[in-house]
C-alpha cells in the first residue's frame, strides 16, 4: 500500500461535472504547475478550467522541496497547510564511497540567510492542497478527465477530453497551458519532444518504513549517496516513511532481469552506507521503475499556448528542482497569459520572455547535474570550503536562489574553475567517468514509462 500522508481538507470540493464548454484558459494537468497558474488566474477573475487525468490525492514522486518554494506557498495562501503536512528540511547530506565522512550543507549557510529551511512532503497530500486551493479561488477543477487532443485555430483552440466513464467533451478556449508533466502532452502532439543529448538516466524508487535517519534537527536532511552506477536519494517524510530512489545510467537499468523490487534491493546492496541505513527497514509501497528521464521540447511557447515545468523539460532530480521550477514558471506564466489575452499586440514579446525564463532554471542547474557523478565535482562537494564565499554561493543554487539576480557570478566561475582543476588532478578517474557518461548518452535508455512490482 502506498503511504500518502495526511490529507488536506478542502473548503470547496472540486467540480466533477463537465462544466462550461468555453473558457479563457484551459490548464492541462493538476500538478504543482497547473494548480498554481489556475489559482493565480482564477483569483484575478479569469475563467479557468483545470483538467486532471487522475483523482486527487494520487501518488507522485518528487517529494523534496527547496527553500525558495516557501515564498510561493505564502503568495498562494497555502503556506500553513503545507507546513502541517511537511517534514522540515534544513540541509543536504552527501555521502561518497571514496570519503570517510559525509558532507553536510545547511541552507542557513547560504548567501541569503533568510531562507533556512524547506520541506519534504507526500506529493499525494501536497498536490491535493494545491489543486483544491485553485478550486477555492474560482478555477473549475475537473478530475479523472484525460485530454486527448488540442486543435489550434485563430483566436484560440479546441480541447477535447475523455472522462473516466467514456464521455467526451470539447472546450473552446482562448489559451492553453500545458502542465501535463512527464506526459508532455503538447510536445508529444507536436512531435517536438527530444531526448536530452547531454544527459540520460533512469530511476527506480519506493517507500520504506523504519529507515535509520540522522539525529536531532538533521532528521529531515535529504541524503544523496553516490555509488558505482549513479546516485541514491534518501528523503524522510513526516509520517515515518522514507522515499528511496536510485537514479542510474541506462546501461545499468537495462541489465534488470528480476522483479523491480528485487532489482531495487540488489541495487541498494551496492551502496553499503545506504544499506546500513535500511538494514531494519520494510518496503511499504510498490516499486516503480521509470526511464527516459531527460528530455526537452523544441520550444515552450507558441500562438495561444505555453508549457510549464516538466511538460517542457526535465533533466534529473538530484537537486530537487522539479516542483520549484514548475511553480516559479507558473507565476511567470500567469502574467504572460494575461498579457496574451488582454494585449495581443504584445503577446509575441511576452511569450518570448516566458520562454527565456523557462530555460533559465535548467540552464543553471544542468551544469552541475551533468557532472554530479564525476570525481571532480564530488571532491568539491565533499570538501567544500567557504573561501571566496564559494560554499554560500553553492548553497544559494541548491536553495533555488537563481531568479532574483543574487550576485553569485564570480563565485560560481571560481567554483567551475576548481572543478576543471580537480578533473585534471583526478585525470584517470575523470576520463573513465567521461566515457561512462558518453556511452550513457548514446544509450536510448529504458523506454517503458513505468513498471510496477
């Protein structure tokens, strides 16, 4: 049974009727990005329909949030609800098989000390809170309804969807927001989704009870364990469950000849430090394997549409950026959609600015993501000092402080220079890591979207 954590209690239940057959904005996907923009547009008086293929609360991976998520929650008016379901997260622990001691980074040490913590959340409860908040603010929320086609025409689009009972309905809308996550609805319909040419990984994950956590205030730290074939996440949740996942090179995932559960247990055994933390733990949810982790659409915007978060691009979950990027992009998108609706003569410029904003986050994080398994970067993380304020700058990035213009440029240049020096210092290992990564990028990876044990 999948643990879902405490559930939110909505003031206003979401609608289940087909609802209006026309709207100003149609949001595809009721995850963090879709629910955020739906709430923002609805509270501004916009006529919004929010369509979700599943029924909340539903299981989803990606439980760890960033400190810069918290101001977004307050702006949405859900800060207290998130606090009630969240496990406080004050920092990050990195564990390397090549080092005796772990490295601990605490967000209170970041460049801006005003954002010292974040949360881990069960996504079932978290996404439910955001969806119902959008409904409370006036969005027409429809669950168990899967969009099947979008036909664009001058002045808007026709969105066709199918309900769980087989009924179909079409909506006329002036603007479409694709927040469908890894379904990548519009990019798939347009044929513009492309595998990331610089990165390729797959994942297998589940929830455990009884995992050994860090003591005291550090109990909520997210832990990252490096091992031969990639890295593990260890995310403590408030109800005692712990999310465990391995992000691996595709060649390793393609070697699986056993059940997902057996494969996950065998993979954990390859990382003694994690295996020790899970020695007395019990599996409490199905094991899920997923592939094709890294992709990008050719563009995030077009006439009468835009894409949010994972519907446009996803690289790798190592720095827990998914929810933050989706929600931040939703705030930018809400202004963009209003500009397109009210001032169509400025729509082209607004969409161009939105596309640039969408690319900003992945561009910053990708440099580190592409190199996270290399000895050069691992040595920097495991021995990070604050000389030249480098530790503060890296913690700012890990916190999500990348959109405010915080002056990190010089420090990040120095950090990257040290990485290249480290790569020369560990030349043989660096070359081996580069070859492994090159082969992984060439590997088409695991094609099955999900398989459950």
